[in-house]
């Protein structure tokens, strides 16, 4: 068998300076169309669960469509399992699973009929019952698709993506419409697939989901990668927070200094105080010892480490401020 030029790559997905433009590729600048993906580069290792996040209109969907082989890139290079997913689609497609945001199922077919229909177009498909059991739909097999809830349709989407036992699985907003229990069950299924060696690329608006599942991630903004790396490292760049309410008549001015508390920043809202710190244990200890020595009871005491949501919002807001400043300068 003749291998692609990077078939022996150590990575399951390789993306280098990827670009995608909609509209006319040449002509006056006003007629050149819109460049949705602007020089994106990242890689996903075999057996890794990688999250691709982004602000609205960041270019996530445009990027993933190129990885899935649904279109040819305007520029740059993409390889999935060592092959070009667009030009070598016949070799790549049987080895990937794709869960779209909307499946577009025939509404009059039952759940089992839908899976059986899809299985007829899938090489080495799982048995229908096995696919439905994986996603918790075995008891709904004889229900027509039009009678399914939104969450059940997402489960059916996932069942079809898993039919061919894919080496690489693309999940586009996999838990939209699911309740809390369904979301957790889907998380466990995705983790088990990863543990069995499946490479997973996840896009999601639920930052808690990305934080719970992904080992590494990339955050896109305006068609570019704004931040990437291990989830823990990205989160660690943001400070932890300690908040509490002071009893009357005290105010934030009565607290020890930020240096004494080991805190970097302080915000106040009436008697409510929020401290941001890189050493949450030290700051919490200093505050509690101070309150004990003063004989005070602090209301609404809440200590929490930084989250991916905070890191994401910090990156997005920072980029927006930079773009606004650049626009004003022009």
C-alpha cells in the first residue's frame, strides 16, 4: 500500500498554517471574500482528547470541516492519520467518525431503522443494538425520530459517529440539549473511547466540558489561535479567588494589606470583598486568622481555584480590548 507523505507521522492530526477563505480568491480587496481561518497550526496526538474552543465566529467550524475533508483549504496543510482528508477522502473517511451539530435524520424512520440505514453505508459497522446501547438508546429503538427529544437526537448523532469504530472522532457540540445526567454519561463514554485509543477532537461552548475532558486545547479568535497548551497550564495563568462579606461596620479598609494577605488584587462591592491570589491557601489562612483574632464572622465565605472559563474570558476580553485600541489608533 502506498502511504501518504506523512502517513508515518507521530500525530493523528497535523495542521500547519491552515487557511480558509469564502468568496472570490482574487481581485480588489473589497471583493476578496472573507478569510475565516487565518494561518492555524496545531497537532493532536494518537489517543489524545483535544478541545478546539473559540469566541463566536472564531472559525472553529470552518477549521473542523477542513479536518473532516468536507472542503479543500485555501492555503496551508492538514493531515489526518497521515493523509490529506480532502484529496484522499476514500482512505480517510472509513477511519473517522463525525458528530455534527445537527444530523438531519429522516423523521419518519425509527431509531433502529436510522442506525441500520447508516450502518449499510459504513465499513465494519457495529451491530445496531451495540451502537444504541453505547449511547443509552436501546429502549427507544422503535420510536420514530420525530418523537425524540433534542437530547435523544444528540445521542443518536453520537451512535452514528461511533458505528465504524473510528480511529479519530470529531465531536461538534456533543452535549447540546442534554440534561445534566445525560451530559455526564456522554462524558464517561467519551473518556472510555479515549482510554481505548480513540483520538477525539472536541468543539464545545461548555467550558466546563472542555476542562473535564481535554488534555490540551486551543482557543481560536478571529480565525487564529489565541492560546494553546495543556488545560492545567492555561488555567494556572489565572489567579484564584477568595470572597467574603465583612460584618458591619467594617469595610475593606480594615483588612490587612494585600502584601500581608498574599493577594494580588482586591475588589469591593459594599462590604463584599474579592481577593485574587496566586497562593489561595496562604490568602485564605491569613484572612481566617485575622477574622478569628478580631472575633469576626465572615459571611458568604467562598474560595475557588481559577477555572477554564475565567481563562477563556480573560483571553477573549483582552483580545477585544486590543482590537478596539488598534481600531481607535487607526
